[in-house]
């Protein structure tokens, strides 16, 4: 018998490769099998050192690098980062036959110059992994490369826009970094200044900035090592008088000695001259105070960019100055007795930017002469109910004012203009809100999250005095809107323990879906596609666990959870299978005789005790072969057989291999032992012949013959037979005999074991004949024509019952008579020849 083939022997080698920083290069490894058997489920794990990666579409120092990933013959996964800074590319080779090798080509790229050590391993099912560390590979250096970027909160932004009021200032932080792999010496940053913009300061961290010919230049004496960065601030002032708003794009460049240069874009969003300054609410107006004092009032809302704005109201030769913060509203009042004379009014704004003071004058109109009257009451916060609700995944606020002031008014809810509210529109107006009536003012935010802010209830009335002079009045009431959030989530379902139902032969497990509304402040409806029974509404701040009726069975299930403000999330739940193989098997070896021979047959029984599941089973007898596969229905028992074609079978075991006909793919094996069987019948010993016996009734001789049967070397009973004699069944390990008879002619006995000849014996005939005869003789004279002679005569009697005899009377010298046949029980007289 040939020895078994050697096991698989795997190896991994690396081909030559030339690396240059930032240049893709092809890394070729070869996996081989020098063993005598095929290696299955072969994988190659290639370890890329720190600084080497499989290139993807990205920007490195401002330069584009294209994706190049290739594997010649096998599929490779993406590079998976490791905790030590390396990454691993895993490739599935599949099967490597004896003596077979497979080449894999992966495109890699080094970030910078230096030496890189690659390693890898090759593994297969049932084979210890083989690990290899290859000789270091050098990579050529790329050189110094300087890049400049504007920083926004520490984050690099290309095209950062710096908003600047006009007049106003702005600062930008520029970061210069060396993204190359060599030192960058004497870096310099330059950019042009647009009209109306001046440099008022700049330079930190060793940098100094100056202006020449309209161009800003910033330098430092410090060199930048590879990967090193340095940042500094630039302070600019915009003062373009009477100019409209303008957007300027500055190209900021950076260079260094023998370096790859770079640039970035910075936008200057310069507003119009005194943009937002027209915050005067109409014109200056007279008012009567509590003491019937006539006043000129001007309401000014600071819509400029200045938080230190000084606002002065000038009317009738008097003035009043107040500071107004950004986005703040101020009422300026100039008192002048009970009656205010007619005349022009103006509002003068002033601010200081970068040490310079700028003024802007607004025409507040002409103030007419005024007689005073008393203001009516206005709504307070106690008169307004505020409700937040979830409408299709967005937050809606509804204010319900009730007018108990005694006078009708127009109302509108003004949305906040801070935080998340900047794009939310005001509500529609109720004009008028009658006395004693209520109305609804709705803010549709269109957002899932809103910040805490104040809305403003704008109340407006028009009053006409007795002589027909009219004037409008407005009151702004802040109303607090609490922070709201619609942020539902659904984590992976919880799958319970698999349970098997023997009555139906099915597996199942409970499935619990998790509707998570903890991050929300408002109720959110959850639903599952195609499952109306799983729909629930979950209050804000709560989690609801919903058990799926029926759970999951053998087939996988998918649950697509939908909720307001959440992308649909599909949870895939794998099918469960805890099938418990309720089967029984037995096996035995037995001699099976057939005409002309026989052999040992291995027989087995397999019983399927399941209630529903059908199976297919085969009995594997190893070298003796397999039985025919048989389908076994639930509750059925089948018999299987394998003919060993041998007379001598040692003890062993068969394997029953069963599969379910439901295509589950699971294989169940039962190993069942059987006892040894040996079939070695013999009848070689010479027969024993007894004493000869004569039967006078038949005149025959015979002797008993004992044919010896030997079954001492067998483990099974054997039926011996001899034609015309009979048969005898001899137990295993025993001897026996068959009794026969031999006559005078002899006999050939052929001994059969279970119908097959095992011995032939020739037994000689026997003869113990006993003569039962009688005779007498005498002399007579026989006359013949006057002469004569003596004649001998005799009488012979055959007293046998069955044997005829041949008789001759012999007279010696006188001659013999003719022979005659003497029948049994007869007498005959005979004479010798005449003249004897």
C-alpha cells in the first residue's frame, strides 16, 4: 500500500519592489503549497507598515492621488487599520493544490521616504499559519512641501470666508505646515489687499507681517521640519466709505527654499457701508408721559455688526444718547414739555473700530406738534399659552393669545433669529384679535431640533384721536421657547434563546425591537414596514421594547423601523435552528449465504423519531463502501446494508450520516459498533466407516459412515448438507457430523456448507456376504445304444431371498458343467458331460 500523501506545506515570498514617496508601487507576493495535499480556504494577510497604505481617493498636502488597488488572481479586502499603526490587507486565495502557487499584486504607497519593513502570513484550514517578515524596502524622499490653510476653530478650511462689517475689522489665523519629508527653510506667506481694506496688525509665533505695493508679506526665521506646522494671525480693517457690499477672494500663497509651494483661498465678505444701520423704527415720534409730558421718541434696533454702538437722538435742538448692543432695540426719548413743537429729527450712530471712530447719520423725519394721550393696555405672558408638538418629524410651536385687554389689536409671533432659528419664518398675523377672542399663531420650524430661545409676540394698535390724527403703537412681548428635539433611534433587536417545538419540528426565538425616544422631548410614532401590529407612539425621553409576535423561525427576517426624523433602519435577524436530531441507529455483521457462496453483510437500522421532518440517511462502512441513500419519513425505520464481499470481517463500526430534507445543510452522524464475523466451515477429516452388516432379507452388505463437520473457526452457525444424506446445522465454534451408509459399490460424498462445496470424500464399498446354499452329487450310468458311461449329477439349492447366483459344477479332471443362473429360493439339478 502506498504511503498517504504529505500534508500541505505553505510559504509566502515577496518580489522586488521600488518605492518612492507618494508614488503608487506594485507589491507582489507569491503564496505556494509544496506539500502533497491541497490546502483549502487559503488566505494571505499582508501587513503594511506604518506610513504605507493602499491608496484611496484623497488629498495629500493639496495634491490629488488616484485610487490604484489590484489583485491579479484573487479577491482582496480593504486595508484594515491595526492598533499599532500598521494595516492588514487580507486576500482569499481559495484552494492551493499540491505544488501550486498563486501571485497577488497589491498597489501600495508610502507617505514619505525611508525604509519600510513588510510582513505577512499565509493560512489555510487545518494548517498552522506561516509568517514571514521581509527585508526592509527603501523609499525615495519627496522633498519639502509647504502648505497654507486658514483655521476655523482649529480646523483647516480652504475658502474660509471672513465676514467684515464696513467699517469693521476681521482676523484670520493662517497655518503654514510642511507636508513633505524634508526641512522647509525660510517660509514666506503673501496675499494682495483689495481696495478699501487695510492691514492693521498681524504676526505671532515668530512671524512678522508688512505691506508693500498693496501686498501683505509675512515671514519667519524658523525652519519647518517635516510634518511641523506654525500659525499666526492677520488683522484687517475694512473702511470703504459709501461702498456697496463686496466679496473678495484672496489667494494666499506660501513658498520656501527648494520646496513645493502651495496656496489657499480666503474670502473677505465686506458688508455695505454701515450695513444694517437703518434700524430706525419709522421716524421720531412725540409721546405723552404719565405726567402728560410730551416727548419725542425714536425706536432704534441695532442691526449693525457693532456691539458698542452709541445712538443719539437729535430733535428740536435737544438730544439724548444711549448705547445699543448688537441686535438690541432701544427707544430714544427727548422730552420737551407737554406739547412738542414741529421740527426735524435725526439719529446719529457712532462706533470705534481698530482705534478709529466712525459716524453715520439717519434722518428721523419731521416731528409734528403733538398733544398727549394715554396708552392702552397690552398682552402679557400670562395671556399667551405656548404648545410644542411633533408634526411629521419637525417641531411646531403654537402660541394661543387671549385678548382680555379691553381693546382689539393685531398680533404676530416673530421667530427668534439666533441658534437654530435663523431660517424660520414668522407666523401669519391675526388682524385684528378682537376683545375677548383667542387665536393661534404658528411657527413651523421645519427642523427636528430647536434651541432654547425667545420668540416675540408683536402687538400692534392704531389710535386716532378726536380730531382725526392717527398713530400706530407696537408692543413686543418676549415668549420663551424651550429647547425641543425629535431624535428617535432604534438599536439592534434582542433575539432570545432558540426553542424547538417537537410537535412541529420547528425552531423559533423571541425578537424584541427597541424604540428609543430618549433623545427626544416630544412623542414620536414608530412603525415597521408591513407590520401594522408593531406600530407604537413613544413619549419623549422614554424607551419602549416591543416583542414581535411569533419572533423569528428558521428563515431570516428583516424589520425596517421608521420614525419621524429618523432614516429608516433595517434590522436583519438571522434564522434560528436548534434541531435536536431525535434518531436511533443499530448495526450488526452477519454471514449471508447465496447459491454457490456468500459473504459477510453489514446491516443497520435507522429510525426517525421526529413528527414532521423527513431525512435522508446513508450507512458508511469505511473501506467496505456505503449503502444506498434512503429517505426516512417521520416516525419511520429503514434498513441499510453493505456487502463486505469477505468471509472474515473484524469488529468495527459504521457511521450513519443523516441530512434533513428541508435543505438546512446540516449533517448528523451516529457511529455504531458491530461484532466481528468469521465464516470458515470445514469437513476435511476422513469419514469414519463402521462394521459391515449383511442383510439376509435383501442379501446386501452395508456399513455406517460418519462424515465429520468442523465449524470451530467460524463465529456464525453453518448448515452442512450432503445430497441423499441430509443436513446438520453446526453452531459457531462447534463440530458435528452427518450419518451416512456405504454399500458394496462404494460412494462419493460431497459436503456442502450453506450450499457451497467444502469437501469430497470417496468411501470404498463393503462386502460381508453370507452364503445360504445347499448341494448334493451322485454318479449314474447313462446307457447309449448298447453302450453307456457313468454320469456325475448334482443338485444345487439357492436359499437366499434376493441374491441370484451363478453356479458351475466343477468335477475336476472329469470336467465342469455349463454355468447357470440360480434364482433365490430355487433348486436345480445339473449333470456333468456324458462320458466323463
